[in-house]
């Protein structure tokens, strides 16, 4: 099936659903790894919307934004996982409620 044969609305609805699931994951869950995965899901939903609009209007700026978002997401994952590992070594848990204090 060709990308152009599917209406733009379908991609935007899928992007909104993915973003909503990611936002609910950030707001509801207490596990830091699940929160990071939810943030990644939200970033991928934005990427889907960028690519869908870029394809619809025939411009390549949407794909350019996707590369920037992917770069930021990769940096966020690297720093975030390093922080999670450091916190797990001291607290022996990755529960967000126990991370409210920055004391060692």
C-alpha cells in the first residue's frame, strides 16, 4: 500500500493516540524506565505527525525536524539511563516517589 493512498487524518489520529498513551504513561506510572519509554513514545508520535505533514505538503522540513528530534531523544536516553543506573546503585529502587530527595 502506498503512503499517499492513506489519508492524512489517519496518521494524525494514530499520532494523537500514541501521544496520549505516552502522556498517560508519564502521569500515571511510577517506574522511571516506564516514564522514559513513555517520553520516547510521545517523541515518536510527534515524529509521525512531522513526517505525515511533510509528505502531505511535499516539503522536506518535516524529515529535518525528525532528525533533530531523534538526536535529542538519543541524548535524553543516554543521560536518563545513566541517571537511573546511578540512582539505582544508591537507592536500590527506581521508583519515582523514592527519588524525591536528592540526598545520598
